[in-house]
DNA sequence: GAATACCAATTGTAAAGACATTTCTTGAAT
DNA sequence: ATTCAAGAAATGTCTTTACAATTGGTATTC
C-alpha cells in the first residue's frame, strides 16, 4: 500500500487544491480495489509526512470521504475503508411492513425502541391524521436493523383512537393492526433525499451528512380513514426502492 | 441580526464543541425565521470576532450548513441563507418524460447538453441494454432545469439500433422515440440516495456532498425489448417522488 | 455617460503547533 | 489465567498566521 501515497503521485494527479488531489487519490484507490473494505489507511500524521501536506489539509481531504460514507474514522483507532453494505431492494407499490418485507427475503429483523408513548400532536400530525381537538397521538419510534446493520429509522404516528396503548406494539405494527381489524389497504408515499443530521446519523451508524432516503407514508383503511402517518429515514447506501412504471393513458398525458 | 451571534449566546447553547454550537445557533436562526432565505451572514472574520472563535472554527461550523445546502457561499461576496426551492412532486407509477412532466404542471423546461454521441458501451450498459458484440451505444447527457433552477442530471443510454443518430434529439427524447414508433410502455425504476460529487454538484448548482436522489430506469417496448437505460440525479431539495401503494394479495404476502 | 483600472472586502487554501479524548496494546500485579 | 493500570497512538478540537482568488464597488479617465 505504501506506493499509493508518495509525494510523486500528486504531480500526475491533475492539479487543483491539494486536499482535492488527496481526495481523488484515495477515492480512486478505493474504486480500483487497491484499498478494500475494512482496510486501514495510514494515520493522519503518517499521511501528512508521506504526502508532504499538513495534517489539517490531510484531514480536509479525508473528511469529504468520511461524510459521503466511503471512509469510517474511529477516534483512538484509525481510519478505515467503509465496509460494503449490500443493497436491499424493496418493491414499491406493494404495501408491506418492514418486518414482512425482511421476512420474505429470509433476513432477520431487529428493532430497537427509541420512544413509544402518547403525546400531544404536532401540527403536521394533526394535518396528516385528521385529528380532532384535544385528541392525542401515539408515537412509535424505532431503529430497524437486519443482521446487526441499522437500515432505517421509523417514526410512526397514529391516532389514539386507532392505537390507544402504544406499549402493546412489540414487533410488527401491521400485524398488530391486522389483529384488530385495522390493517391499511392503501397508502401514499413521498420519497426524497436529505443529508442525515448528527442525531439520525448516529442512530444509523454512519457519519453525519451522509445521504439518506426520506419517506413519508400515509396509509388508509378501506373506509378511507387515515391509519398511520410514518416518517422514515433509510440509509442511502443500504436501500434501493424499485418501482414499475406504466404508460399513462393518452387522455392523461396532455390534459389541455 | 447583531444579537444572534453574541459570545453570550454560546453559554446557553448546550455545550459541546464550539463549531457545533455555532452550527446549532445558525441552524436554529434559520429554522425560526430570524434568518430568512437570501439574508447575508456576517463575514467569517466578523463572526470570529463576534463569537470569540478563530476563523477556522467559524468556517468549520458554517461548512456543514453549506454542504447540507442550507447556506450558500460565494467567494468575494459573502455567505447567504440558501433560497428556498419549492419541492416538485412527481407521481411515480406513470411513465412520463421530464419534458411531459413539467409541461403538465405548466412549468417551462430548459435543457443544457453536456454530451451527445455514439460510444463504446460500458459493461453496465451492455448488461442493461442487452447489447451484442461490437454494438455501439448512444449517450445523451444533459442538465434539466425549470425556471432557471437546475433540477436533474439525466444520462440516457440507448442502443445504436434504436437511436442511430443522437444528434437528432433536441427536446424530448420520448417525443422523438414516439415519432419513430418506439415509445416505451413500461419501465422499472430503482431509487436510492447518494451524496453528490463535486462534478455533479456543480452541474446542479449546489454544494458538493448535498444529498441527491439517484434514479436508474430501464424502459421496455411492448415487445419486451429494452429501449433506454437512464441514470438520473435529482436535487434532493427540489424533488419529491410520490407513489401509491396497494395491499399485496394474500398469496404474495407469506409465500412459504 | 461609459468604459476602465484600481482597491477593499470576502471566501478559499494551506501550514504549524498545541492540547483533549478515546482506543488499544502491553506489562504488571493479583 | 485474569484483571487492572499505564502509556502509546490515533482522531478530535482549536488557535494563529499567511497568502491566493474572486467579487463588487469606486474613482478615474476617455
């Protein structure tokens, strides 16, 4: 590995700011397989000596790779190439719960509760759930993992009428709802991307700033009543959502 | 605005590293509306004096807000609160082109070509398009904007058989395909999140590292033949994908 | 009035040094 | 053998200083 970070490697490296050259050098070493997942990089001070840069500049070059999830730093230990997470693919357009989804592909599911209880609703929850005055909201917040790797943060809100006692939910919320005859049959999801903040990044065991998939879901009973309003954050490197598209009917394509 | 960044504000600010306290202070000022989109922040040197920090520390505190897209820095000019981009919502499950999608909501579409031509295919393209030996691939790469705001980078690959002359495509690829009787009727999309690299971030006019939605789409003719393989990057702050979910049939839910 | 040149202000890059905090290994004591 | 403590090593935080590159306004000149 020693030959990657020689001062000479910079001359051929295309110019630009020094920290970007270092960034490029490391990124290419990872892409080309010279550095494999789990490999450790030289310490920052060693890198500084090897490349002839100051430690501050080395840190800046490394920082971007950390915040994009390609490197992992552990204080007192070192800097390592991030372990590769195999992407899971979820079929959109089928309304399934996380638990069901994972079981279908034969993976184990772990849940860690962050919070569970009845609260006064936030304005957003009043809107989404169509709550009446004085009605309280049941909040279920947990980290979903599979094989020890945290994959998503799930924050579900339900009307107290639907779920009077949040403590009863232990495993699958949908299984629980089904047993009470209130399983949703339809849902609308909105998907966008966002940088994870420090708190959420820690829950998902990645560096702050890494890209995550943000999903908002509102699910409905056959009657049209809203059942749940869930905001989830998925690790961008661990999840793929797949969806099949069909041609829009001619009438819808050009409405004017 | 002067009262936001007094040294005293730090004492009440919850502790932790100084750059995080500054980060929090600014983030909260934006969230609470004390700082509105377009507002300018004091210069880094002024901030350093006001808060009693060094400029390096101020820069570190500000940097995270820049890389998550909340602030915008312009060298020689200053640091500003990022203008709010209204989120566009695209209905998934309908196969439409960007052009059609924007026209339907009455917005204008601008395209800037990055590249357009015939190339030797990458392994990924051979896989996706089912190319034969020696076959070449037509690549269309452009930045899609609306009202002057870049929204997405679109990188489409088509077999040479489908599109012998890429230069013919000027506006809508789908319109072009339709005129040749090769409009796709079905497509499969995969959606994930990723941090934008320096090159893509510049094309989309955001800071590197900002979260983007990455979408891979493979579309098919009625015959089942693959038409196009497109990789797009959408600005995470500008786009929402909406999809409606339906309950899976009982047989599919627990296949064992 | 318009174009140009200059200058001040602002962010961008980089170095060197200092100390704090955490981790991991090593050696000693039990 | 096990436990515990010490210390080395690594990243994390922060300061001070210097210069480069870009921007935007101002004064000057034509």
